[in-house]
DNA sequence: TACATCGGACGATCAAGAAC
DNA sequence: TTCTTGATCGTCCGATGTAG
């Protein structure tokens, strides 16, 4: 008999196991045989996307010490009943028992004995103690009720919340702790109204408003592709299982999960095209959005989102707000986000000392939610009032850890280590790294509240491994996070260009903060530097908008229209209309215009006119400066398209004569020397090219923003 | 009749401890 | 390092329900 082949070490050779091909998700769900061709026969028949299932990591549930002890007692009892002498566990030496259990890896501390191994002292969830030691934090905010009772801050929270129901019947003054007080308020204001959201407009059970089984599944898949990689506020493996279960019995799910599911439907729909909505859900996008937003709104009321402390509930509210964004005035959205932040602060998710008490998994999910909210809100703040941003140094929530969702499991007791390679959390990690730098930056804080600079100084050494240097941050982002990226992977592509865009954007902002004088009073070096950041922003934005890889992420990219970059470039072009930098500016603007506006429907809205007016002013300046002899074809294409959209004739091929009208109150942006050189660069020259824009020939910084149609503007991702 | 749903039996897999 | 154990995951048969 031939001997089995062996490995170099002498052990028997085992060919690698062929990778197991699992049934597709739909077949698993339906419990039918899958032929494992993708698409499989059932999916083809059902005309749905066939998605191969992913193998779940084994989650072996270790029996708790309590369960083991209980089992042991049962066996002892059986032995005793059969008249067999036995030394009971109660008689055994405590130290010995403890050591035995520790030997099995069941105990993390020697302090507790038989009452719940997965608990650390004070009833904290698994992993809380381990994680705690990993952090330096600002410390926990004092609790008033603990101070009243002279108790250490750790002695309530999770344990007491869990025990509230036990002693809630007749709380005495000694029982009074924050969770008890909350419960008491709950009883006192049992029927409070949701004043902000008004009364329900839905007169049917919410369970009847869910999409069909198959549609729920498809929406979840699209959410997993388009939303989750960028926001990372949900944990795909556990939530997918919950949603698939819930889809089977939508009437029997918890209120929080119901709100979360409706919020996922709404958020997913904003990422779909009109055609996709019809094909997949059989209705128009606005109708579907309205339907699921109403249902989500009601589901949020049902779970008392304003007073809830459930993470699912806050996540649902956040996703609901994300779904409102494209059709909502940012000034309306901003206070709604303020509500979300007030809830988050009540839940203490911005506080690391509080997060670590919730166990490894929950703490990580709280961090992800907080950072996603801060990042999204900071964009809204940019669009409304920069001062309201939460990108400030007064909280200490850590950046989420760089791991795949499968490496983050609810039963974990130690925080997973940051992976070197790119993971599913890449975008969230990079966004967090940039955000962490920005919130401690003094020049950024000048725009918000200069007093916070003292806080930033005091806390930076604790939180910011990136030093005070944007170059250092850029280095780390490029060499640590983007190094392993594959440009063919949509999330990697998105992260690379997003990160570069934001680094350029913050250089741009910080430069503006440092050199806030009028551009005309800045040195050429300063003007060139800031112009280069503006160019970079447009180039990155063009890369993001033009790639087919990022189609599913357009909902977020469109939200970040590089408006300040355009403003700055045009300002510069009006005063320096010719030269190498000007040629480059037109080329870059044209490329960005092509991906942002060319497919836009001709619109009479004031926003586009405003944008057009600004660009045409710069164009007029160039045209005049070159006496009509302009060879910049790319710029001309852009101008022709703008004119077309405005319903104006294409720009005339101006003659030198046209280009030298008399100066009548030339533009304030121009230094006198340049007005002399280019006498046509003035208000009249713009009107000459496009008289319909006379009313709009105003500086962007001076216009009345209160009259702007923000709904349309925000749909386009302005400003 | 065709198709969807789902309880539940059964096999496959693999983490963890035991044995060598 | 290999073996054993048993919990968990994954499959899909077949009973049942539903719609046309």
C-alpha cells in the first residue's frame, strides 16, 4: 500500500479543501435547494438579484460559569438521589474552583465567583474591563445622583439599568439613581406627545407598510452596497440575520427594529435612480420616499425616539435624517441633527469612559454611530452655520477600529486590533482620522469658538496621534490607510479620492483662515497656494463623480459639491484672467463641470444662474484680456453648455473691438493696475455677454443667501 | 396546479479541549 | 500534532398554505 504524501515537516499531506459554495441568500431564506449557479434557477424565476451567501464565522457560545455550575449541581443532585456520596461545589475551596475555571479561560478577573463569568465586576458586559485599560480618556462626566449618594461613578449604569425593574415598585430615596429617575419620569409622562413630529398620519398598522419579502432583501443588499460602507452605523452580519428573521414576521418585530428597517428603506431609496425604483419597487422615487419616510416617522414616534436610549433607535433617526437631506433645506435639517446630538449626548456615546462599559461590540458600534453623525453634521454645518459643527475637541470618543464586520462579534471580550490591511471600515477610519485632526486644529476652531483652542491644546496629546501637522496626517493616511488600496475596488477608490479631496479642502480652509485678507492683498505665492488646493479639490471631485465605481456613492458625493473651490478659482480668474494658471483653471473647471452639470436638465433656477453668472464673469475677463483670441477649447465647451442651459445663444466669437468696451465702474475685485491692462473687465463686459444675468452680477460673498432655493441647491449638493 | 413558506431532521464544519 | 467532542451552521425534504 502506497504511503500518503507528506509535508516537509513529515506530517501527512492534506490537499487544501475546496472552498465551500453556499446556497444563495434567497434559497437559504426560502429553504429550497439551490443549484449554486449564480444566478440560480430560483432567482432567475423570481427575477431577483442572485446573491451568493457569505459564510458566517463560527460563534461558539461558551457555557457561562453560572450554567456550568448549575449543570454540575444537577449531576450532584442525581448522584445524591442515587445514594452516591459527593463533595458538593458549595463545599469546595473557593480558590481552587476559581483557578480551575480560569484555566479554562472562563474568567477575566478573580473577583466574582459564581454569578456570571461573562460579567466583569459591577455587572459590566463582557470585555468592558479589558477595553477600559486600553484607553486614556478625559474621564467620565460626574453623575449628579451618584454625587448625591456618594457612590463611585461605576457603581450604577448597566447594572442598575438592568435591575431597575426589580426595585421599581416602590423606590425609596436610597434607590434613587439615574436609571430609576428615568423610569419614574417615564411613568409620570407616560402619554407625552411628540410635539415636534405631530400626530400620526398613518391609519394602518405599520407592519402592512413593509415592502414584500423579496423587496426587503433587495433593499438590504443595496443598503449594504451603497450606504453601509460609507456610514458604517450598522453591523451587517448581525443586522442581516435580524432583518431576514423580521421579514418573515414583520408584525412581530420590536419597535426599534421596525424604525431601523424603515430608515434603511428610506436611506436606500435615495441612492436609487428613478428607473431603479420603478423596476425594483414598482413606483416612483418620490412616492416611495414619501411612503417609507412617513412610516419611519411613525415608527420613530412609536419607539419614543426622543427619550429612547436605544442605539438602534438613534441609528434609525440618523438614517431617517440622511434620507431627508436631498429634499430638505439645510437650515431645517441642522436643528433636527441637533436633536440627534442631544439624544447621543444623553446616551453618553461621545464619552469613552461610558462606551467601554457597554462591552467591546456595543462600544464599537456607539463609536461608529457617533463618528458618522459628526461627519454628516459637519457637512450640514458647512452649508448653514459653521459654528454649530460637532467637530470640536470637547469629547473623547475614539475613532472606530479598523476591522471587517465579521471580526467584530457581540460576544467578544477584547477589542480587536487595528488591521494593517484595508477593511470594510476603511472609509470610516480615514474619515475619522481626518476629523480627529480637524477638531483639534486651532485654525479650524477659529471659525467655531476660539475659546475651544485651550481645550484642544489640553487634550491633543491624549487623542491625536497625528501631531499638529497636516503633512504628517497626509503621510499617515497615504502610507498606512491608502497603501493597501486597490483602485478597482469601489470603496477603496472612493476612500482614496475622498481623503485627498478632504485633505486639500482642509488645507484650503486653513489657508483661508490664516490669510483672510482679500485675495488682491495676498502675495502671488499665497494666491497660487490656495489656488492649487482649489484645483486639487475639483480634480478629486471629478475623479469621484466620473468613475462608474462610485455610482452607488453619488448620494454622498453630490452632497459635497466643491463650491468654495469654484468661488476661489473664479475670484482669481477675474483678477488674473490669463496665464498658465488660468488655462489650467479652465481645464479643471470644465472637467468638473462636465461630470457635475452637463447631464443636468436645463434649469431656470437661480442657483444655476448664480453659478453661471460667476463663471461667465471670469470668462468675460479672459475673453477681454485676450481680445477674443482664445484658444481654450475646453473652457469654450463649458461656456457653450452654460449658455445653452440658460436659454441664451452661444457666446459670440468676440472681436477685439467687442472686447474693449469703455470701463464704467469696473469690478471691485480688480486691482487698479489690472484694470488698466484689461480695461474691459468690468460689470458691463459681463452684461455684454449675457444681459439676462445683470441682476445676478453680484459677488457671491455679498449676495442675499436667504432668498436661495435651498431645496434645489441641496439636491445638487450645494454649496 | 403552481408556487411560497417554513418546521425540523440531518449532515458538515470547526473551535476548543484532551490525549499522545 | 492529532483526535474527539459537541455546538453551530447550512441544506433541503416535504407538509402546508395560498393564489389564480
